[in-house]
C-alpha cells in the first residue's frame, strides 16, 4: 500500500515549497519552475525495501532469543506506528520514516512467520507466496479505491487511518 501512496507521500513536500503548481493539459511555452516533485518516487521504493532487507539479513542471528509472542506484538506495533506516522506527517522525511517502519514490520513479520512454516504441511510455502502476492494487489487496489475521487474519495490521511483495521485483524489472528 505504501508504494501506491508514493505520490501522496511525496506531495507533502509540495505544500511547503515555493513554486507555483500549474496543472494544465496544454504544453507550457516557458518552463521557469519545476512542476514535478523534487523528490523521486524511487525514494519511497528504497524506503520500502532497504529496512526489510536489513532485518532479513541480521534477524536470523538474534531473533531466536525473542519469544514469538513478543515478536508478534512488536510487528503489530510497528504496523500501527507506520500507518499513523505516514497519515499524520507534515513533511516528506516523516512520511518516509513511516514507510521505513512499515518495511521493518514486513521484514520482521516475514522472518518470524515464515520460520514457522517448517512446522506445517508442504503447502504452507505456496500458500504464503500466493498470500503475499494477493496482499500486494489488494493493498494497492484498496488504497486506489479509497482515494479515487469517483469512488470513496477519501483523503490519503483518512485512507491510511482506515487501513489501521489491518494491524488489528493481524493482532488477533
């Protein structure tokens, strides 16, 4: 969902910038200012990948010392924190911190719960793989549907707050 919200996350910077935002359907004869976002959407992608990669690299060495219940609590807390940080941020760095926290939660969740797959049937890995792919699609389409002006027309902040239901479901399942 964070990647679907990349443009909204980066638009937080545009509210405080000094240049004029003209949106037009015709060519602009003279370009004297930047119309696009000064920060690339690739920054959101990096914030979504690098923290999870670091967790996956280092957690296997230390995570066996932390009980599963504590890990689950930390994962749920990180999920809630990431959504709140991203929803209520007033600047791009704070919103990107929220994306990083979501990535940490995802990486920790993957290393924690995928490690349990060995205790279940051989179909567990295939189910997990299908589930993560479907979660990506559902997350992207749900955010798009919530923020689309022709559908639910929620603000990005409200869409993030609606998604707080997911960590609550995750906490009790």
